């Protein structure tokens, strides 16, 4: 019986820092196989792909196993939401049509099992710095996208992966997990301020690359989903409780 809702983020499939990108993709597919019989909804909360840009007539290479499994789950009746992260911004119409997913750009407030959820990747929440807002506006500008698409992929794809790896190296600790406690405090402050105008049972974010559930008050909590670079973490809501879990397989 399909009664569970799953949340996952920051798979970064295709990233150059994976020693074996195919093995990383296969592990995600095994997890998707493990939930396909009891999942009613699946929320992919951003940075699912380390880089993706949809061209009008050309499909970027890679992700065949993952895309096939997502399409299979969607075809079986599981509702799938794909949130744009800061790495997989440029999803347009190809993946929604081919995979049957609903793309969300921004935040989504959703009632699930009688509980209210605030869902977002996490990078675009609250009062952002001007420099970051400017960068986001450039990345989402239609004219800039057309200019970018005019450059041959042999140049844009290596550039994007290089930028991703450089960004990760500059913001990582020795253990490879992002040092984002300041950002966590920012998200907690945002959530507590938001609760003053509307009750939310569960705030769920990705982006920070570590996993945690923290109480905001007696009836609200914030969940950071972790990643699939080292943690292999996900959240599960069974209609009564939200839990953080870690996928382990052979």
C-alpha cells in the first residue's frame, strides 16, 4: 500500500568529484527501487543533477538509468516533484514531458497527511544578499539563457563542471561536508519568522549537505536533508511522523 512520502536532495549526479559516477547513479536507482512499492509522492528538493542545460533539439548525455527509473515511478502513479536547485536551474520542458515530473521553481507549501509542509531547495529563501540575487536573476534571464545556449556544449559543460568543483572545494571542510552552520541559523531564523504569519508543521530544505531535524517550537521543525555524496540520506513521512533515514545497501 502506497502511504509514504519521501524527500531527497543534493544527489549531484554527474559531478566530476565522484570517483565512479555510474556507481553513484546506480545507488540512487537502487534506493528508488526500494521505495517504489510504498511511495505515494516523491520530492526531489534540488541539485539532483550537478549540471543540466536543456537545448531545444539536443539532449545532454548521461543519467540514463536515473531518468528511466524516475519515468517508471511516475508511470506507476507516484507523484514526483522536482525542485530547481542552484546546480540544475535550467530545466525547461524536456524532463517534465519525458519523465512526468512537476517542476517547482522556488518554494512550495503543501498539505500532506493533514500536516503543512514548507518545501524548498534552500538557496533562494528569505532576504538574500544583492550579489546572490543578481546572479540568480542573470541565470534565469531568458536573453542570457539564449546567449548561453548559443555556445557549443563542448565549452559550456566543462566550464559548468569546473565551476561546480571549484565551488565545492572552496566551501568544504576536511571531511567534505559543507560548513553551513551560519546558513542553517539563517534558515531557522527565516522559519521562525514565517511561523509568525502562518503555521507550518515541517520546513524541509536541501542545499546544506548535512542531515538534521531540529525543533523550532512545540509543533514545528526544520529538516535539512543531507546529500548523496557521503551521507545517502533522505526523509520519510508516514502520515504521522517525519524521520531522517540513511540508505545502506550491499
